[in-house]
């Protein structure tokens, strides 16, 4: 993690963070579809395992030179991320996406920004304006039924949304603590911990870990996609500032919504369209030199 004034490396970090947002959104779309046919525990466990296998295959080329601290940060991030995914997929499967998605997304987006600024990162005026606009964009894009869905939401439905958002934000912050020399190696510790944690939680809750055969390809795609997005974000965070990379990665609902339009033919409401425009403007502002 860097805490100084943004420099030339931030351009690469911005591109990596944006790529991670695209892939995160696609993985969440696949995970949400799979959670309609299997338990959230089963989807998360199998997808996380698939991602781990893919990562191990690429480790000889992308592994880096991690320290014990790097692996510890990765393990802690894995525990937070897996817990957040279980809560998020369960909420999606129960049909409260119009409430869960925007609350989760904006919480996950805000936490890295607060963490980065608290750790001494300095962001220029254009960057700060872009961050503020990105937070608005996340809410608008993720609010399936418009802002009114948030005003009428019951407290009971907001609790899992906030909890999953906090856990996703913590995941970003913890990964940011790893060193650049480690490259993607901390994700191995993160994924091992997350797989073990989800399997143990499923057993304690007496939940099935079986996935219907027709849903297997979607689950595997979600797992490989999530791991790819994690790797892209980690590389972005190691080169750029957390407040910037975290907010850009948190624009993942944009690709989820776009996929819903293309694949499921879902209707794009006016607020979501405005959110897409705001997200594009936010990226431009963040990318401007300070």
C-alpha cells in the first residue's frame, strides 16, 4: 500500500481496479443465479474451491515472494470475504436484491475510502469528487427498484446487507496491507481459509453442500471469476492507493446490472441508467491528474 501523492503507477492501478470491478460483477451475477438452485453455502464452498485450484495452477508464474505477514493478512481477508459472500448470496437467493445490493455495495465502497484516508493517503480534489460521485453511482445502479426500495426497507433486511458490505470492505482493506513483492500469493491463504470456514459453517448449520449438476458450470464460472477479480484488485492495491482502488473495484454492480439486461432481459429503471452515467463520470474524475 502506498500513502503518498498519486503518481504514474496509479494509471495502471486504476485500470486493474476497473477490470476487477467488471469481473467481480460478472462473478456475482453467476453466483446469484447459482444460489437459486443450491444453498448459499454450497455455491460459496464450491466456487471458492474452483478459484483455489485455478490460482494454484497459475502460482508458479504469479506467486511472488510473500512474507509471513503477507500470508496472515491474506488469511484474515479470506475469512472476511467468505463470510460476506455467504450473507450476500443468501440475501440474493431470498429475493431482497433491491435492498441488499445497494446497501452492501455502498458499505463495501465506503470502508476502503475511509481506511485509505485514515492511513494517510492524500487524494486530490478531482479524485475526491470522483469518489463521492462513485458512491452515489453504486447506490443508484444497485437499487433495482429505485431509491424508494431503501426508504421502505425493514431493519431486519438491512442488517445482513450492512454486514456483508462491511465484510467485503474489510476484505479490501486487509488485502491492501500485503506487500507488492507478494503479488497474488496472499490469495492462496485467503482462499484456503475461506473454503475451510464455509465448509465448517455449513456443517454446523446442517446445510447441504451439494450442487445440482445443471448449476455446476455457473458455480465454477463464479469461482474462477471471483478469484480473477481478487487477483486484479490485489495487484491494483499493491500499486495504487486504497481509497482509489477500493472505490473503483466497488463499482462491480455496474457489470452485474448490464449482464442482467443482456442475459435475463431485466428492465433498466431510470435511476439505474443515471447510476451508469454517474459511474462513467466518476471514473473520468478519478483518472484525472491531481
